[in-house]
C-alpha cells in the first residue's frame, strides 16, 4: 500500500512538475509558521501591548514590563505603571495605528523602533471631548508619526518583556548598535 502510494506520488510529480514548487512553498510556510523567530515574537509582543494600551487595561499591561524596567522619561516599573494608570483614567478614547516596526535582536536582548500614529480624547480639561492627534496634543487634521525606542529582554521563563521605552523626536535615525541594551 505504501509503495503504491509512493509510486503514485512519483508519477504525479513527473506529470505535473509545478507540484514540486507548490510542495516546496508549502513546506517553507509550515516551517515559517511553526518556528518562533525572535523578531516575529517581539513584534507580536509590541502589537499585543498596543492593543492592551488602546483598551486601557493596566492589569494586562503590567506583566509585559520587566522588573528591571527603567525609563529616563517615566522612571522605574512602579512609577511608569502609576503614570499610565493616571493617564488611562483621563482618556475616553484612544486609537493607535502602528506604521512600522524595526527590530534588532542580539541574543536575549532586543531594540525596536516603532513608528505609529495616535488619536485620543480626554475626559475633562480644556481638551475635553476633542479629538487630539499625536502625543504632543496637536489639534490638526494631520496625523503626525510618533516614534518610540523600546528595549526588550527575554525573561527566564522565555517571554519577551520591556526593559526601557523612550519617546524619540521626529527624524531620529534607524536603530544602531548603540541602541542595543
């Protein structure tokens, strides 16, 4: 039975050689889907964090921060989570669209520059119920591209976590070796 099946497959491949290309592509897609490449895993963590931030769900966001997290802009992990909680309480709507993610991986550490647009609405204050574009609070119809540099490290249990986040000015160059943790 197995011999007959192998002979049948051999005859079909000789009669239809394009099937070989199809099988090679199919095998390549299977390998791509089954092997967790670090860049793909990191991209998934960034996209997941973006969706959690949009939902303003601090409880699901906390585990994505390493215990060693520190940012010059927001402080340590606890202070950053406190600042995010206060910001989430003030927002009624938040929409983030990722435009590009560039990732460099070096062993168990990585750096990523994420370009995104953001639109948000405040609960109260002078910007209450007004749609604001960009992190700097522009009230124009253009949607400026924001940039953030994220540093990540693989935790002992194998998950990627953020170790640093830094908002970049417009025109910041691509990732260089000095950006790596």
